C-alpha cells in the first residue's frame, strides 16, 4: 500500500504540468470555486456542497428516464420528480440534456478510475502474480468503459450530438482526455516527454472510433466491437515498432525500405484509427 501511495504522489509531480494543459479548465472550475470560498465561512461552502449533491442526485435519478425521453430536460424533470423534487427544478441545469450527458460521462470515467485503481492495488499486493502487459490493460480498460454505454446504446447518438455543440466541446474534450490519461497511467505510462501527448491522442482516436463501431454492432455481446478494438490497438503497437529508432543504423537500402514500410504503416494506422473504410475490415 505504501508503495502504491508513493506511486500516486510521483504521478502528481510528474504529469501535473502536462495535465493542466491537457484537460480543459472547465473540468476544474468547481474545484477552483470551492477553494476560493474556503476563507469566506463554512456556511457558504456547505450550501454549495449541498446544492452540488442535489444536482448529482437529480442527474443520477434522471438516467433511468433517458430510455423514454432521451438526453433532455424532460428526462431531468422526471428524474427530479422521482426523488421528491418539483419538475421545474430542471432550471438548475441551463444546458439541459448536455448537462445530463456530461454527468454520465464523468461518472463513468470515475467508475473506471476506481476499477483501475483497485486492479493496481491488487497487483501491488500480489507482486508474485504475473502482471498483464500494457496492451492488455489498455484493451480491457477501454472495453470496460465502452460497456458502460451499452445500456444507452440506442440513445447515445443523441448524446454524441450534444457533446459536439460548440459550448459543450471544452468539457467534452476534457472528459475524453482525462479518460485516456487514466488508462495510460494505470497501464504503466510514466513518461513526461512529448510522447505523453501522442499516446493519449492515439488512444482517444481508438476509443472514439470503437465507440462509433459499437453503435452499429449487433453481434452477440458486441464481440465484433471488441475484435475491432483489439485490431486498432494492434495497429498502434505495430506503428510504434516500425517507427522505433534502432541503436545501430541500418545500411542505406534497408533504411529506405524501412522508411517506406513506416510510411505505409502510418497511413494504414491513421486510416484505421480514424475509422475510414472500417466496414471492409
């Protein structure tokens, strides 16, 4: 346990500067607001926390009405009424359905984070057990996160449309990048170089294209989606291997061949990550 806590401390030191840029400032607006009111008295802070708890309870209760009303103010009103609040309280959520989507997205991220943390603790406490490879950990984490969308699969295209409305984009980007950052970290990525960004951008692309594939997959238990996810991760791994620089430079003819191979692999991988012509796969 002590070793794991030290690992978390080092993480904060190593990536804090990166992540402040990487994630949208809107993701931390509530934290900044609470910090600024610490000196103004406990009553104000308690009221804010109380209001935030009410909002969270209403949004949680609203999720079960998404199947009937979609990601909308109507679902929020129904959720509020189901736990004893007046339906007009949906006025607390000026962005309507987008607030419900963002709440669901960040809640799922938090749930996955807790799952990954629990697995990390289990590995820490049982060092003799074989540790899964980083690729396996990434695939399992992404699959677990995507499975959280399955109960809302029919209405998720509406949610995705709300996420790309310009006022909602900053927090949407923050949510997806926070998701892949957590996945990278718990898979063992401790880098603080430029690759810190590139790995997360690639994983964000893999996640979003697999999400789109999931919406059109009617196979049992969405097994075709998980195969698609595995192929995309393997594409990224192969590209990394092809582009790696060896200690000893090869002869010119081999270097030219390797460069051609790298360019081809880069094109194929980019196409696959972006989901172009995936129906032919």
